C-alpha cells in the first residue's frame, strides 16, 4: 500500500514538473520570437520607411514593454503610412494610440484618439471601454456611464462595461 502511494505521488510530481517545464519552454519560445521581431523591425524602420503593419507591430511591442512614448511615435507613423487601408485597421491604430496616451496620463489626447477610432468603427467595444476608462480618470462620471452603456448595446455580455456601468450608476443616482 505504501509503495503504491509513493508511486502515485512520484507520478503526480513528474506530471506537474513536466507541465511546468512545457509552459516555461513555450514562454521562452514566445519571448524569443517577440524579441526577434522587435529587433528586426527596429533595424528596418530605423533605416527605411515601413508599412503601416510594421509600424503598428513595433508600436504594439512597445506597448507590451510599457515604452509608451516610443509606441506613440510608431503608431503615429502607422497612421501616416500610405498603405493603411480599411476602417477597421485605422480604428485599431487609433485605439492603440489612445491606449498609449492614456498610459502616459495624457487623457485629452487619449479621448481624441478613441473618438477617432469610433468614427471609423462605431461598434468598437474595446475603444468604447477604453474611452469610458479615460472619462472615469478625468472624473467625468456621466460621460463614462454613457459610453459603457453604449458598449453594452453592441455587446450586452461585456463584463468590463457591465461592472463599470453598475459601479458608476451607484455614484450617479442618489439614494431616495
């Protein structure tokens, strides 16, 4: 009986260690690929003009690395790129740019970028949630609530908008 228990514990330990090693290995591979892409894009874009996609990708990597000022520059370059096409793509870049400005606590610029994203794609729920967040940061509670409710019209099960709208309703509506 004790022998079987030891085998079970050893099997569980080996399984747990194997799973952990697999996840660590996957993370290392993803990180190396990201760093390789980052390095290639930096080298290329420092020497020559790139495509909107390349500027967007580099900007996104800067966002992931929390290098927001550098992200702003790359995302602005993406917007200026002549090959940027499609309203959804344009909205995506404006939303990312808004995110970078919000992270830099430049909320008025962030609001402008989110509104631009919504001009191109009015049902862009992520941009609506981001806009609501910035309105909250600026203590514009009623505007934030309005934006979250707009997000819920497009995506009724959006958890972010649901939670934030519920919280804001408590602040806006006075108890009787």
